[in-house]
C-alpha cells in the first residue's frame, strides 16, 4: 500500500502522510477519527467568530462582534476590500 492516503469524511478530503511500517490499519483509522473530531471542534462557527475579526476598508472599520462575524462567515464570498483576519 502507498503511504499516502486520501480520506474523505464529512465533506472533507484529508491527505495524511505516515510511515506504514509503524502503524496498523486500525491505528490509522483511529488517528483519522481523532483528527476529524479535533477539526470538527476547531471549525465550529462559534470558535471561528472568537478568533477572527473583519476588516472593512470600505467603511474603515474593524468588526469584532460575534453575531456580525457569524453572519459574514456564512457568506461564500466577501465584498471587495473586506477581509477576514485571524487575531493570532
């Protein structure tokens, strides 16, 4: 088997690199499930609204309000000159 695995779960494609000799197939599946659980937690809308801010250069504003950010994060595209910025 190839050490490159493309795994699909919850509308997500993950490319996972590992040393096949050191892990059994069951261990690989367990690691993938843990990774999906971790990403599901991190990518929740509430967590994204906490760690991001919106920079609107059209109005010269920086928006930190969670309800506004949640609404904007649901859009597929932002307006021109409106940027989503990670606070980290």
